[in-house]
């Protein structure tokens, strides 16, 4: 019976809908458009951006939207770069022999106002600060929080370049002469870890003579005691360098409040042969450290680095050795497996680590 009633009602409904459909074909769409524009206070100018950069919202939707303007998040001279590194590995005879995973992250923003200057902001984050592996690899550890690492401004002053700001060391304009691709943190900068000292808020000046010779220097201090005061642990640094396409050498002097250092870097980079880098550093007490590293380019798809360095400035020092192979999977991803051995007064510590670096 219900089915019979439904069949009787259906023709009646169709009869009601037919005139409505016919009527809709007679509606003037232009009149509706005029009605909306006359009765709403907003117009097309209400959604205009201050930016001249325009982009169509709908791809292939020409005719649906004549023009849609999207406000740009950055000025045309602003760029952003991102990077992250994963660390997976373990250290035998270390504080912990467990296999661990940690990471760090970096975000750099840069903009120019004149085309010759640069205003830069660095943000870092990650958890690479709590494991034995992290102590060797030197990643950024911020407790999984994104923190401001530095704000600086670089500009020309005559023929020289100047950088000033927070997170700026007196060696930030140094040329250096190290060609070694370090795996662990200790062997970075050819083992000359004390160049520039400990100050991190100040300025640096660099000058390029144009014939391979460069000069650089600067000063930096802390913040709580005031810059360059008696209470402030200020750092002052100078460097002279000579570099060419096939070799380079640099000499740096650093006065880090209570102690001063002399640091030497040298590199041979002959075309078609492995590059050889050396480093030497000494302080007021005649304690010294040495570094030697070789980088073999174009070994298969990647490169091999083999190096050794003194673990710290001392008259009778222990050494750390490393071997790594770095190969790019693509333009933004590089995998580097490596092994290192660190001499200690007890059992030597041996680490096996694989890093995966991303840049985008």
C-alpha cells in the first residue's frame, strides 16, 4: 500500500518542480550580481594586497576568478634556508653504549636593503645534546625547542665588510685555510677550536686585498656584565690569510681574556688529487695541539675523509682518529657513515655513527 501511495505522489511532485525549473532559466544573473554589489559594503578593493606580487588562486580556473591577489609573506629580497641532521649511532666504552637517535634543525632568514648588505636571523632547535654520540658530533641541543641563535647585520664600509650583532664572534669574517670535510666536531676547522674565543656578541671586520691576501679581526663579549668591561670575558681576534685555487695558509691570534692562542691552518688542494689540510694551535703555557686530514674527492658517488687531531691542548695529549664516507642521494640529502676512535687514559672509545643531512 505504501509503495502504491508513493507512486501516486511522485507525478504530483514532478508537476510542481517543472515550473520552478522553467522559471530559473528566466532569472537575470546580472541583476543578482548588481544586487550583491549595491547591498554589501565590501567591494573588490577590500581584498587588495599591499604587495605587487599577484598569483591566481585556481589553476586552470580562468573565468571563474578574474584576478586574486595574495599578500606575500616576505619581501622580494628575503630568502629562507632550512637544514636538519639526524644522528644514529653508538660509542663503545663511552658513558653509554646504547644506540641512540638525535637530531638538530636550523632555519636561516636573510634579507637585503641595498643589495650589498644582509640582515640575518638564525633559529636552531633539536635534542642533540644528551647522548654520548652527541658529545662527539656537536649537534645543536635546545631541548626540542626552537630558539633564536643570532641576529646580525652585514654591510660594506668602504672597501671592507663589517658584521655586527648577537651571536657574532670576532672571527666571523675570517677566511681560514682548511679544506678538510670533518665528521666529528673536534676535527672541524682543522682542529683549531679556540680561534675567535668565547665571546658571542660583538663585531668583525674583513678586508680582501684582491690578490689572495685577506685580513680580518673583531671583538665580542657577553651581555649580563656589559660589553668590554672588566667584569666581561671579552674576546679579541686577528687573522691574516693567503689563499689560491691550489693552496692556502692562515695565521690567527686570539685573546680570550685570561689566555691567548696562536692558530695556524694550511691546505693543499691540487686539481685531480686528494686535498691535504693541517692545523696547529698553542697557548700561553706552551700547550699545543695538531691536526692532519685528507679528503679524497669523487670516490664513487661521494668523498672519503680521513683525519686525526689532538683531543685538547696539552703537553702530552691523546688523539682522536676518524674515517667517513659522504655521498649525496640528491641535491638536498646527504648520508655520511663514519667511525672514530678517541684515546683516553682508560679504554679507548670507539664510535660508529651514520648522519643524514637535509638542506632545503
